[in-house]
């Protein structure tokens, strides 16, 4: 996630809590101007883990979630974590949720992927077979010929 996206993410968390930048600054000990710069994408990179730790509680999320969203905890870290002595279950779980959410969002948006990969689809209580799913895709191609690749 780049700084613009991360800033928007922090702003949305703050707004969901109904807090102003001044209030978050007061609660976290992070300066108002710096918080404003983060939210507006005016800083060079995402905040440090230490800053994220200060922001977590006032924003109502875990430090691990902020670490994952900021990119401080990567897929390579996720894969290696369980083998390390300093395994952090909270970080691992936060990244697992992010992976699942990303996959779910992609699947929800692309009907072709849903029809091809989901085997638990039904229509009027009847399970759709692979032939049924193929026929639906064929009908969509007829209905939307301009969208076929």
C-alpha cells in the first residue's frame, strides 16, 4: 500500500470513530501536523511501527493490523513467521485476514471467477453443475458481446 492509500485508510478509521485529527493527536501523542500529512499522503513513507503502535488504540484497531496495512509485515514475513522463535500470532492472524479479505473482494467482483471456481453455487435450491456454470457464462457472453475479450 502506498502512502496515499495508507493515509486514506487511516482517515477512514478516524472518521469511523468520529474523531478529529486534534483528538487523535491528543490520544496518541502523535502531532496533529504529522497526522494531517500522513492522511494527505504528504510524507515520504508509511509511519514507523512505533508511530503505528501509538495510533492503534485510539483508532480502534490492533497494532498488528496497522503493521500489515502499512506494509511493515509482508507476505514473505507471513510465510516465514511460523518457523521463527519470535512468532507473533497477532501479526500472522492480521495478515491472514488481509489475504482472505483481498481474495473475497476479488471473487465478489468477478462473476467469471465465481462461476468457474466456486462449486457450492445453487439456483433455486439446486446445485449448479459445471455444465450449468458454463451455460451461464455462455449466456453472459451473448448478453454482453462488447465486453468479451
